[in-house]
C-alpha cells in the first residue's frame, strides 16, 4: 500500500491487541508497510503469530506478547514490557472480535460475561493502561476497531450490538477527555466483510451484495489506509470519531 509522506509511521511503536482472526493480519500489514514497529498482543503465541503473518518486517522489529486481555494484571504486565523495550507507545489498535449469533432469550449469564469481557472489557483495560503512558508522554493515537452494529441493531446479536455500541461511546468520551493531552482516540466502524476465517453461505453473500450500495462485501484491506491515517501525525484534528467503512450500509438503512 503506497503511503503518503504525511502518513508515515516510521519507527512508531504500534501495539495491536486482539486475536489472529478476521482482519488483524491486514491491520498489522498496513501499519508495518507504513514503517511502524509492531507489538502483537493476544491470548497465546499462535494468535500473535497469525497477527504477524503478513507483516513486512524483520523479526527484530516485532514483538509477540501473550496476555489475557480481560485480566487487568495481564494487560498491565504487557504494557510494562512494551515500555521497557521501546520507552514509549505511539499507537494502540484494539481489535477484539467475538461474534455469537444467538437469540437474546437463549443467552446465559456466562454468554453475557464472555461477550462483554472480550469485546468491551478488553478495550477498556487496554485503553486505560496504554492511556496512562500516552497521557504522560503527551502524545499518542488509539484506534478502536468496532462495527456498524454498534450504531444499528440486528436481531439475534443483541450482546454484540451492546458491546460495540459501548466501544463507540467510549471512543467519544476518551476522545474528549484525552485530546488536551495530545492523545487522539478514534474508531473504525466496519460493515459486512468477507474473511476466510468466517465462512458465509453463498446465498447470504448474494443477498448482502445486492443490498449494499457498493454492490460488494468489504475485505480487510479496505481498512488499512484509514487505519494508517488515524495512526499518523497527520490525524491531529480528529478526536472521538467513529469512521464507518461499510460500503454505504448505514446510509442505506
């Protein structure tokens, strides 16, 4: 991906927190192509390796950290390791994606806890611990990857919609709270994407394509250029915003 000079992330330290599924490898690829050093943080080594599978970096410019992002102590320990290694954190990308399709009346308390822990609590904890570092250093970029379902509800995904809506509101609140400290907090709201790890019936794909004004589903590479811009120094006058990459889905609803 060609990167405008103003968007360059040369030698920036980017922490990508989430898992190896979905669009995480494409996000890491975009940041690495822009010049960032990557710290991949996920539950285990297999997930961090998957996140780095498309990174155009030498192993010396990447770090893999295993952490349960729903545990405060794990998140604190991971952040301390990054600061010890680099002395700073320039970019945080939160990309937790746990999706369960289930009627709300069939959900258990365990379902609720898992969904909210992985999609919301992990974002809260990462923002808090990395935010401490960024506010102290007077600069930073946080990008939360969320969904259009945080803006529009859908049947049988009530828990996911609730979690994504909370991430959007968190982005607004922290964007306001930390802007005076030089920290820009924004989000990318993703629409319907096609990914190898999330199979879809061909009939379902066909219906979605006919519905979307763009007449196609998104691919992970659609997010990369926007992510790089929001992570760059050029993005200095945008705070608390969720930018939707959805092929026109929201304006069509």
